[in-house]
C-alpha cells in the first residue's frame, strides 16, 4: 500500500517514469503507455526513498513557512516582531533592526494580499541596500568582480550569475542568516570563474567559504522562504 498521496502527470512525449518531491508534494511523471497497475507497482518500489525525504520537506515547510497571521517574521535568520499598526509616523521605520520589529499598516479593508504586498515591498527595499552592500564587501574579499549586481524576485532559486558576469540575488535572501547570505553571494561570485558545479568550482567556493557543505545543507531546509 502506498503511504503518501501524489500527483500524476502523463505525457505522450515522456518515455520514462520519474518521481519528484517539491514543496512537500510528490509528483509522478509517466508516459501514456504505462498501465495503472505498473505505475502503482513502480511508485510502491520508490516508497522507501520517498517517505523520509517527504517527511523532511514537510517539517521544513512547517518550520519556515511565512505566516501572515503570526506575530513574528524572520529577518536575517532572526525572529522579528511583526507589528500591525493603524498608521506610521515619518520617524518610524517599516523595518526597525534595533528593536527587531517589522511594521505593517492595516485597517478594516486590509486583506492578506495587501499585507503581503506591503511586507514584500519593505523587505525588498531592505534587501536592496543590505545585499548589494555586502556583495561589494565580498567582491573585495574574493577579488571576483561582477559586471553588475541586481536584486531579483525568484521562487525557485536564491541567485544566479549570467554568462555576461551579471549577478542577480533573490530579495528573499533577507530571511536567511548573514552566514547563509554570504554563502549564496560567494557561490554566485565563484561562477564568474567557473560557470558550472565542477570540482574546480567547489574548490574555489571552499577557498572563500570553507563551511560551504554545511551551508548547502542548511539552505535546503529554508526553501519555504522562496514560496511566498
């Protein structure tokens, strides 16, 4: 008996079976010609592989998902107080790092969508300043200089480096600790010399970030921050 639910995607172009665990969901991709009985048997054969990974992802989702109804919001890996206020004075910052709070204006007409837009705009602004400034520092540290640094919005990656030497960082990095932010920035800077994930690339990353393997593991559990 299969112990987990899954979504089935069939395609006339596909010739092999595959199984993916994404966002705490299992997706099975199959050719049209595979019978239901054979499909069920194949999925069952993968159960010992799927179950522990599915449980791990679901735990990570539960721990790190952004909850607009919570009274806290993770910024730089730290719980900030999420304050819902009726108004903000010019002197009050939306994100107060000293007092570790994030303020959002609400009224009777506020919806989850409008609150989300406000919070994301505030966090993007903070990320713009913080991440670009930190990248400049790490450029000096590594000697690896991109042609440009931009802040982007992605739901499946933390950053990217183009063949033109342009680095884009996901504003959602603002949720991660400074250590994990540094790992992502150094990772992308190293792609300026090695546009791959070869042993040479990881050796270069290790030169500037010796604990990269631990950071790689930790950042996998933070994928929920990418999904809001």
